[in-house]
């Protein structure tokens, strides 16, 4: 494909984006529309999974001023089970994301960091120190960005994907 064809494809994709709905559509998925369909679908599956976990907690906090200790335990258990099930690849309920992780060679550390931040969110409202915020951001922000960067850096060899040759965490952290 030459540069003119690539430019035309990008312009066509951009013209299809409904910018009126950008508030409901994350930037990561807008950018991912520039990828091939399989990689784009992988980004959607990962985003949907992480969004569901985050929304579980955020939606409750939006309606209620506090989370009871009993409900904190329930939310924490749900987050741990979701993540452990995905990492152990032993539950057909999460087949879509397990398949994506395996096929796209996504490392487990972003999911582990994400779950740690979601558990922090269950037990806290805000941050007492900058260090607490930076630690939280490693999971809440860097982890989803790392999955995006990982998907960007994949190399396709036939029917298989090869993980990026660079340190994804280092690239995603800024």
C-alpha cells in the first residue's frame, strides 16, 4: 500500500467518526479504529472488560456517599475473581478476553495493576499523598495505556502476533 492509499484510508476512518459522541467513546477506541479489524476488536474487548470493573465501583460511588464494609468486601472479591479468572484462563464466562490475551500476547501485569487500583478505589476516596496517587495511576491509567501500546507494537507474522520488542510499561508510563 502506498502513502496516498494509506492517507485515504485514514481520512475515510476519521470521516466515519461521530465526534458528537466522543464523550461516550474513549479516545483509545477512536485511535484503535486505525488498526486492522482483529487488533481493533482486541482493544474493544479489553476496554469493555476494564470498563465493567471500573463502573461497578464508580457507579456505586456516584449514587451512594459511602460503601459499607460488607459491600467493600463483595466488590473486592468480585475484582479479585475477575482478574484471577482471566489470568488463570480457566473460565468460559470470560472467553473473549482470555482469547484476546492469548492471541495478542498481552502480559498479565497490566491486569494485575488495574485490579490493584480498583481495589484501592473501593477502600478510598481520593489520595493523601502524591505517592498514593502515582501508585494508583499505575493501574488506573498506565495499565489500560499499556494494553493499547502493546497492541500498537505487535508484529504480525502469518496468523500469529509477536509481542513488542520494547518495554511496554516504560513507553506507557508517561
